[in-house]
């Protein structure tokens, strides 16, 4: 594999990672911040950290609120071991 391709794959995996939704939300936050600064002329440095915290909270909520699959290790209680 070429070094350039490996470099590109590293950055893709680093930025996109396991959840592309978070990367998309951060990119949208960057775009909205740039628009607010350039169009409205507002000092909007605080908008991007707010978007990042909201994306993190949303991602954590999605990851922790999913119901375990039937028959998975998380779905079985302590007393339901295979007999």
C-alpha cells in the first residue's frame, strides 16, 4: 500500500471513526459557525463547542439507549445461564 493511501486511510478512520454521524454534525457545526461569523458578523466562537457537546451527548444517548438483542450476553440475567 502506498504511503499516501495509508495516510489518507488513517485520517479517514481518525475523523469518521465508528460513527460518521458525529463527524457530519461537527462539519455542520463548522459550516454554521462560518456562516454566522461571515453573514451576521457575530463573534460566534462559542457555537462550535456547543455543537460538539451536543453531538457527543446525542451519540452517547444513542449508544446507551439501544435495547440488547435477545440471546446476547447483555440480554441474559445472572440466573439465566445455559443449563
